[in-house]
């Protein structure tokens, strides 16, 4: 029992650390966006400069402005690269989190449906479940994106219930269609 508590506390601490890192990365991305806007604005202003006239009137200032312009362009390119790296890292983490979520949901699904540990039975029921959901009006993409084990279990229960009701309805129709034995009044029915 104490081990379980310790593991839960470690998991909670790790999650807090991940959330802190995400917040820091988001703040960094926001700063990069602000810096990008500043650099783009400064470059647009500098682009309005009449470079030829500046070169003729003040060659030293021309060199300073050219150097500043090049520095800003380099800083803007570096900013773009940093934003791209953050976006790639975020996408990779999102993909990893999704894979982890899917794995966790699969484990929970198998814990609640141990008969699905048999791959052939699981595949057969998954195919039947997919067809059932499509017949119920779900889009193929929506069915393919179901990852929550509770949704799968609920959909399976609905499918099995509908199958059971269809069988019961068919049995009721057979009984209703069967010829009725007639018994004359006053004669005992022996059930021959």
C-alpha cells in the first residue's frame, strides 16, 4: 500500500514538472512571437530607407544601418528557426502523449474485456463493432478515432443488445408463425 502511494506521488510530481515545462515553453514561444513582430516592424521601417541617398549623404550611417539591417534579418531567421523547433517539439510530445493514451486505453480495454486478448476474436468483434457504428450513422473517421475504452465498451454493449433484441424478435415471429394446435373442448391435451 505505501508503495502505491509513493508511486502516485511520484507520478503527480512528474506531471507537475511536465506542466511547468510546458508553461515555460509556451512563455518562450510567446516571447518569440513578440520578438518576431518587433523585428518585422523594424525591418519594414528600415526597408523604407533610401539607401542610395543615405550612402551619398552619410556613408558611415549607411554602413551602420546596413549592418543593423543584416543583424535584424539574421535575428528574424533565428527566431523563425526557434519557433519551428518549438512547434516540432510540441508536435512530437503531443504524438507521444497520444500514443501513451492509446496504450493506456488499450490496457484498460483488455482488463475489462479479457476475451479480446485473443487477437482473432478481438479483430472479429472490432470489425463487427465498426460496421455496427457505421450502420448507426457514425462517420468512418469518427469510428477510427475512438480511443476511449469506455466508449468502445459502451458501443459493444449497444451492439450486443441490438443483436440480442433482433434474435428475440426473430424467435417471437417464428412462434407466432407456427401452426397452432387446436384442442376440442372437453378433451384433455396430452401434449403428444
